[in-house]
C-alpha cells in the first residue's frame, strides 16, 4: 500500500502551503505523513517554499510547530539551503528541535534538495555525523536527460549508501524502476490517481500529493478539481 505525504500540508484557499493551518488540514484529511520545506535562517529552522525574506523570518512557522503531532506523523523534510558553510549549524538546530519534541528518528526522512552529486556527498556526511548511521537520507533527482543518467544516479546512490530517492514522477517508468528496483522511491508531485496506481504497480511506495487524500486513494471519495 502506498504512503501518501501531504505536499506542503494539505493546501486550499484557506490553508496556505507550509503553514500550521495546512498541516492541521492534512491531519483532518486523514494523512499520517507530511512533506514540507525547511530553511535555515537567522539561526532558526523556518518553514517556507521559497527563500524567506528577513522581515518575515520571525513570523514564519518553525520546526517545533510542525512537530505538533509528534510521532503520529512521518516527516519528509525538504531542506532547501544546506551549504557546507551552514550545514553543521542547521543540522544541530534541527536535532535540537527533534529532541525537544521527542520525535523518533525513524519518523524523519532527511531530503536536502541538492542535485549536484559532489555537493550532496558532503552534506550526507554531515547528516550522518550529527544524527548517526541510522539517519534516513533521501537523495534528490529532478532530471534525467540521457538514458545513461539513471545508471550514474544508481552508482551515486550505491557509493554513498543511500537507500531512498526523491524524484520527479515523470522521470519514472519501467526501465528506470528496474535500475532503482531496491531503492525506496519518493515520487513528487502526483495528483492523478491513475498515475499513482501506475507507479505503485512499478514499485513506488511514497508519494507527495496535493489532491489525493487517503480517502480518495481508498476509493471512498473523488478528487477535488481545483
């Protein structure tokens, strides 16, 4: 059975993305997993899709607020601005919030949005140094321009002992899934139930979605049209 992550919470006109409101709405809609965007800014971890402006840092939701449901949720943490210069401080701030909220490490997937392999390798080392070998690291792929690219991607995952991959769903097909057969796939952003079922049949287990609620997935209601 697929695991559905509410993409930036469950977003509607009254529940903007990456807000406590959209987090609560996701829980109300029956999600037990959430994807959201994290930034390290002014020594804090704040939640927003785009780079936060200085004037809004103090009013943006923080990680502690997104841990309100404790271990009842699984967290797909899409780190946006981890760099060699800030990664240690950012991860230590994250660890402090995780420990304060008493979140189990197995509930968290660390997914730094870094598609440069050489840069990503250095960030993964920091994650393991701070959180230990059991940290669930998710590599990210947003393009495969050539057929050989999926082979290179697989080699990168194996070299760095990465067992999970966040990937744009249109890059997944029977051929690519054969290469990635034993990798835990996190597909984004899948808003069509037919496509979700197609990918699930290929072995995809995790989906970020804006529209497919657990009720819709189970066939108990229909998707919204907007």
